[in-house]
C-alpha cells in the first residue's frame, strides 16, 4: 500500500506540529509535535505517493542519521497517517487486521491460540493498523501481551515493537497509580466508617495473565446503598475533595491524579420493572464480596453472579449508546473463565431472566466463544445465538465509539445533544432491541416521553 503525502506542518508557540486536513470536511487535525527533519521530509513528499521505506532512505541521505533513528521518524509519520485513515473508515486490509487482532487477544487471554491461515506475515502498514486499532479498542497492552505467542519471524518490525512497548509501559505506570489510589481510598473511607467495593476495572484486571497490561480508566466505587453513596460524597467533601454531584446520588472527584466515581448502584438499567429487585440484589452483594489481590493491594469486588450481570448490562448500555470496544469483551470472557467455579449457574440464569437480559447475555456469550475462544464449558448457559452482526458493530464503533463516524460530533446544547443521542440509540434499538425488550422500551420512553412530563408538585 502506498501513502499520500498530504500532511502539513504548523508552527505554534515556537514549536512545530504535524497536522492533516481531513478529506471530507477540510478540518485540520493535530497529530503531534514534529521535528525539523520531519518537517523537511514532508516538504519532499508533499502531494506525492511513497512507500514507508522511502521515508527512512530520504532521512538517512539528507541528515546522515542512523537507520534506527530514520526508521523511528518514518514510523511516526506512518502511524499518524494510518490513525487518520482508520478514523475515516479506511482500514486497508481490514480482514487481515481484524484476524490478527483477535489472534493477539486470544493469546493474551489464554496463553495460546491457533495461528490463522494466510494472515501472517503482515506488512508494515498492516502492523501499524493493528497497533492503532488496539489503541482505539483500548487493548494496547493486552494485544502486546499476545505477541508472546507469535513466532519470531512473524513479529512486527523492531522499531514498531519499541514504539508499542513504550505505550505499554505507560499503561503499567497508570495501573500502579490506580492500585495505590485504591489502597489509600480504602484507608481514607475507613476513617469515615465507609467500606468500599470496587466495580469493573481494576478488579477484573486482576484476572488477566498480565494484570498491569490491561488498560485502566476511572475507579468505580460502590458503598452498599444510595444513602451510603451520599454519605461517602459528603465525607469526601468534608475532607477537602472537590466533589461533583450527579443524578441518583452518583458523584465523582479527583484523588491522587485518578478520576474516582461514587456509584449508588452496581447495575445501571433503565428497566422500570427491575429497580426494586436490583436494589435488593446489590445490598446482598455488598455483604458477599469477592476479594482480589493485585501485587500487594487487596480489595472487594462484587460476587460472581453480580459481576457477570454488571458486565452484561454495562456492555449492553454502551452498545446501545456510543458503542463498545474489545476491552469490555475481553473483560467479560476472562471473568466467565476465572469465576467459573464460583458462579452458581442456575442462580445467574434466574437473575438474567428476571432482569430481562437473558437473551442478550446469550448473544454476548456466543460472541465470546466464537471470536475470543472462550471455552463453551465456561458458560453458565449454552447458546445458539448468531453474534456476527454484534461483532461487526463492535469493529465499527471501537471503545466507547471512538471509531464511529456515522453520527458526527455531538452538538452543543441540551436539546440538540439529547436528539443526537436519541437518533443514535433508536438506530441501535431497531437492530439489537429484541435481545432486551423491556430495557429498550424503558430507555426509549425516557428519551422520547419522560422529558415532556412535568413531575407532580
């Protein structure tokens, strides 16, 4: 594949930045800082087509730099070019890139995977696409771990491996900071007689072969009830934290450089008919937490059945809204596998049916078996659902919709933003609503009818 030199250099504050003009809108997208050598290089390539190797050769002739440095500059330019093209929906050899990505994730999850036929070796451009897709799907570290099962002759170029490893090192540092924050949060809230339970994220990460390679985000905390969540927010505020209050007693604040969310519920459902039942389940779950340990930090997460319910409903919520990525699928797969012996399958099935996500969960489980090689015997229920349309949606959207260009940018203003969200969600509902009818109907009602109903005085 040949690349077109349609990048530009802009100077801002005495520094050079690499930018690219999007073909459909003409909007300039800032890609990152640029060196003087890269600025010269773009002058040579402006409006031309070139191979990646030609970039390195040009740099070596002009600046007499070592091949390693020239290769690194060439890689930076190509990575940024591919990132923009992927955001525009152009994956190049899309099927090869997808199959390579799934192979790496299987290797990371299970330590083994069958080498797909006619996929490897990949070209430099295809490896760069895999790397960028890993970032958009929030699995940079997980995919890197999967490289450990790939024969040496099929590995990415050394310069890309070094670039990739650098990103993984940052993921590891962030995980260390997050674990330290959890350790200190436990002590912080214990002084206020407020025990905590950690939802999603770090708890699930402990199930991975390389926990610190999993990309982490916010820390989600649960305190046992809506009243306890309000007390936790009040307590944090009384200790000088800048707490932002949200709906339903949810709140958030910053702590040691990490974004902390206080949740009044474990499971977020719009379904009107399950709320009372869920609050009872959550109160019971808070007293039956499962202890996980990451290095020297131990904390409580929800028991197995509630953990599976939480992940299933969380994935459904984001699927119907902005989109869901491969990280959440890997989380669901590794949780089902790790917690298999602790899961009461009959109880979980009963809960899934009561919450009207039984068929949806069977669709999700079918996807995990077909695309991520989750052993079928790890499932709490057997399934014959066809997950292909769901997988295609995940390829399209990326992690929380980062790759989805179908709906444009959310407009400013409450009502315009609400209509933008409604348009996106109603489209998803037509395709996936049959798998969780009550949840979809309840959400549709809240989007279209509830805003116009005045509450009683």
